[in-house]
């Protein structure tokens, strides 16, 4: 059975709190553990915590695999608006940057960002540090793209090209391979 709490609600009494530790989403006052946010009460081996609504959304961390939409391109980087982190949805205000030197493992100096990504492309990338992403592994890169001319969904034909099936027009992309 799920127990819900609201901020300020006592989760233990001063008598029972000796057998529990406060966890995230709680605070202690006068020996009693209270909820500090609204959400589900979780007892994990004697550690009482409150899992709020924001806990449902993932937060990017180094080595996380993210999926995002390219929102802006410069000569040095592509900016992403993140959609998922490790397969879990994240807040829409998270962004990432794929720098030109992080697009490929080899020939890093010759990478032209505009030939690998376009605004609107859906990209799989790996977080290397907070704020930066990498797409150099074979499984990382463009997952979904549309033609600049017709708006049709492009299909991958190699690791660096996608084709418009309606016109046969080929567009350059850094295509994600299978995971």
C-alpha cells in the first residue's frame, strides 16, 4: 500500500524515530522525522524518505546515454535539448553540447558539425561532463532526421549518410549504429 505525505507531516514520533534514519525529502525536528515535500513515503531498510514528483524525472550524469533534439549549430558544436536520460524522461530545460572534437573517435580535427547534424535531428549521445556530450562511439549519433527539401523521414544508408526515400537525395549525418 502506498502512503502519501505532505510537507510538514510527521512520519515518525519521537519514540519511534530512534529506529529510523531520515532520508531525502525529510527533515528532523525535536527527534521526529517530517516530510519536507509532497510525495510517496518510502521505508528502505529503516531509512525513511519521501519520493516527490521531481524524482520521477532523470538527471543527466557523466556516462549517461541521452537522447535529444538538435536545437542549434555552430562551427564548433551542436546544442541539444535533452528528451531522455538512460531511457527515462527528463525535464525539458536540460541541454547538452556536442563539441566538434567529440563527434568522432578519429580524424577529430576534420569534423564539420554542420555535415554531421542539422537542427531538428534526434541524436543519441553520451554525457562526458555536465553540459557536454559525446557522439563518437558507433552507437551514438543521429537516430531520426527529416529531409531539408521534402520533410520526409530520412533512412540511414551508411555511418555518415542518410537518404530521402522519396527523392533519393543524400544528406550527410553522423548516423547512430545499433546499440
